[in-house]
């Protein structure tokens, strides 16, 4: 009965709604989720389009990480009023973190929104669309302890056919006091290794050359045979011996094909262990780059941020990476002007950047997020102009360091995977070296998706420029 009902709903959907335009904001996980959404929708006959004017349905997969991320979506919605005026049948859905954070409030505040769907509710999207068809607004923001969309084969969107993301965990169990993600994405859960390996194999068979394993905290990946993630110490002996941790998973994916380049992101300094570093060392196809956000260089602030490590611990991890993997690049995230940060605390962050040179870094000023631990417990007491001034100091120091690190590569040869035509010059390729730095070089006889040895001739803060030497 239930199945028949589903089919009836879906058939009607096939007849009435045809084209879907998906727009994604925020982190790579959100972009990966949009590909899951596209796949779910294609199952009910709704195909994606790259042209929003062609679409009957527009889904915006949103981010809540900072206030300005949400502001961007609000501005976008203002523009969409025009689309809705032109096409009264247009259905607008807000997906992702902002949907989860604001729930019903979003439907009340943004009148043109028809659907609000949180990150664990995407299987329900066909039903939600059906509700809209029958004249109602529709919402599902229930978070799950189990949902990993494990068996769904993502429909690759705007793909270069060369690089792809594979989600390995969802949610986050760390409660960094500034961060909204545990509230918008729920508890951490790991996807089965079989489904991850099979997705990697499928990508290889389709000609992809690189995969990035994604999670908010990849190093806490743990699969012990099913269900939500448990504390390792609470597993039975049998569960323990059958369990797969991140190091094992990384090696399983590395073994899918020696020519598949494997990346991963993000690593938490408290969870990355030697075992992962040794897997990286013994597998040439695991790219030598670790994204290891520090957030601050001051231990008091780190404690307040609930990052559970100190400045010394961070430096020790950084040095351990360089000891085991001398060629490994490390990148970072920094937040300036967190609650109670003094000028001296800020100087500690500048000093960290010097002590632990990062090839690149994503840098932000603190943005208070409603509902987080910091919003409830601490005063957002650093004036915006100070937060911004500290941010620009951090950016300046970081750029100088990146420039020097890149300059040191001049004259050296890097193995680069060609990802796309350079944005600035149609006669040049853009690819990345193992360290995840952009490399620009003349197209010559090379093709998209080729691995090319490039000799570096010049460099900037963000890229290396050279010439291919592979015959
Ligand atoms: N899971 C990753 C980070 C995810 S969010 C980790 O633990 O490192 C990406 C980055 O956004 C964070 O590393 C942090 O630097 C920044 N960020 C998160 N919340 C923020 C906030 N409230 N204000 C400013 N930046 C924030
Ligand atoms: Fe947010 Fe911290 Fe989880 Fe990263 S580890 S997603 S910063 S709570
Ligand atoms: Fe943004 Fe959600 Fe990612 S808040 S950074 S889209 S997990």
C-alpha cells in the first residue's frame, strides 16, 4: 500500500515538475550533498538544469557558518522574487544548514520559500514537493543518527570529470564553542567503507583522477558494522576487530587504483594520529596535504573555543607531520577577535603562523552564531573594527609566508593534475600539485585530467607558474 502510494506520488511529480536548478553555498560537504539531492530528484524524473531561467524548481543549499553567509542567501532570495513573478509555478526550496538552523522561521520570514529541508531530510524532498503541489508549504528538518545517504550514487554537478568529493562522515560531535555545525548537521556518523570504496571505484571507471574524502573531522571516522558512531572503548571485541578507522579507510581508498589521487579534509589536531601519517607515507597516491585548522595560537582562547588542544599540542602535531612527511603541506583556518581575545592573544596567533608555516590558510573574523556555546556563555566583546584589523594583520603575515614557501618551489618539479583551463588565459591549464597549490602552465599537448610534471619558473602568493616537461 505504502509503496503504491509512493509510486502514485512520484508519477504525478514526473508529470508536473520537470527541471531543477541547484545552487550551493558553504563547504565542500554542502556541494557534495547537492549531488546527492540531484540524484534523489532524478530518481523521480526531475532532471537538473544549469540555467535557472529554465527551472521549475530552485533549491538553494545554504550555509550558516557566519552571519554574512546567511546574509548572502537573504540577498539571493530578494533576487529570486523577480523569477517567481515571471513564473508563478516556480517552487523555491531552502536546503542545508540555514534551513536546519532557522526551521519554520525561514518560511515565516521569506514568503517566497515553499520548502525548508534540513541536511538529513533529502530523501523526503519528493514528498515535500508533492505537498507544495497540493498547495501547502512543506518542511522537514529532522536530524538523524543514522542517515549517511550511503547507497545513493551522487549525480555530479558542474563536474570537470577529473576531481570529485566523497562524503565519509556527516555531522560533528565536537562542540567548538563558536561553531554552528553541530546544530545544523547533527551527530557525527560514519558511512560504510564498502559504499565509500564502491563510489571511488565507480568514479575511476568513469575516468575521474582524484577524490577528496570529506568530513568535518575525518580523523574520527569509525565504522564498526552499522548504526550511529559509538565510542571505540564501548565496542565489543568483535566490533573492535571488525572496525575501520580513518587510517584503514584511507588505505582502502588508496588501494582502489594506484593512479587515483586521494585527498581528505578536514583534520582536527586532537584526532589526527601517526597511523594516518604512515598511510600517507607508504601510499604515493595519497596527496601530501593536511588541512589542520588551528583557529588560534593562544591556549587560553583555544580552551574557550573548546578546541581541546593547546598551542603546544598544535605545534607538536605540525612538527610530527613534517617529521614523518617532509614534503607534506599544511593549511589552516584562523578566527580573529574571538570573545575576550587580547592584543597579546592575537600576537600569539601571529607567532603561530611564523612557527608553523602554512602553504595557505582560510582566515575569518569571529561572527557570533545564535545558540552556540559561545553565544550563550561569552560576550562578543571585541569591536568589529578590531576584529577586522587583527584579521588583516593575520592575512598579511600569512600571505608573506605563503609567498616565501611558493618562491622556494621555483626551479623544482611538481606533479600536477590538470583540472581546468586557467581562468585568466585560455592557452594555459590550471591544476594542483600534491600539496594542493594551484599550478598554471601552457596547454602544449596536454589534456584535461593528465598528470604532468611541471617545472616551476615563477610564483605568487597563491600559485606556482611553470612549464610541463612530461613528454
Ligand atoms: N570542521 C572544521 C571546520 C568547519 S567550519 C574544523 O573543525 O576545523 C570552517 C571554518 O569556519 C572553521 O575552521 C572556522 O575557522 C570558521 N568558523 C566556524 N565558525 C565560525 C564563526 N562563528 N565565526 C568565524 N569563523 C567561523
Ligand atoms: Fe565546527 Fe569544531 Fe565541528 Fe569543526 S570540529 S565542524 S569547527 S564544531
Ligand atoms: Fe556552512 Fe553547513 Fe558547511 S554551516 S560550512 S554548509 S556544514
